[in-house]
């Protein structure tokens, strides 16, 4: 297991609002298991999910994101270009049905675990809100 630094930039676009951007830097861990690379890091107050742990499982075909945080938070998505994924999103305000449609996934991590990841996807939350999100993650050691 290697110590890594992640620079995470999340952008949200919705039809009636300007682009909303969040950026933060955090420490994490990187390891490989059964041909997949894993990135694990703790969310912060800044991300709005303090106490949550996020893990990313990277394979050549997809990226699986899993967030867990006690009883308050929980979700799992699979990002695979051109595919839809449905899941439940557990929040302090209740459980919501979510669907993501992945527009693009780029995994430029080297075998040593440095590089960048980009995910562009549309998200629908219980049919109440829809939008487009872009997530960029730069990984250094």
C-alpha cells in the first residue's frame, strides 16, 4: 500500500444554474488487488461528507466509486462509458434513488499509481433533479 496525494476537482452543471466547482487536496492510499487498482481517501468538511471514506476501483473498462460513512452516508456507482447505473444514495435526509449515465471515463494512471482520472456523467436523483457532473482526480506520490 502506497501513500498518495489526490487533487480532486468536481464540477456540476445544471440547466438553470452556473457551473459549480469544488476543489480540494487530500491524502490517500493506493493498492492493487486482482488486477484492479484501488484509491482510498477520507472525505472532508469541504466536500460536504465529513467522516466518509471513498474508494475507487479502477479497471480497464470501468471505475467503481463507493462511499461509506456510518449510518448517514452510503452509495456506490459504476462508471462505464455509454452505460447507465442505478443505485441508492443514503444521506442524513433519507435514501434516494440515483441513476448515472456515463458520458466518458479516462484512466491515465501509470502502473506506479500516478497520473489522472476523468469522469463525465449525467446524474438523476429520484427524478427530482438532474445535472451533469465532471470529476477530475490527479494522483501524485
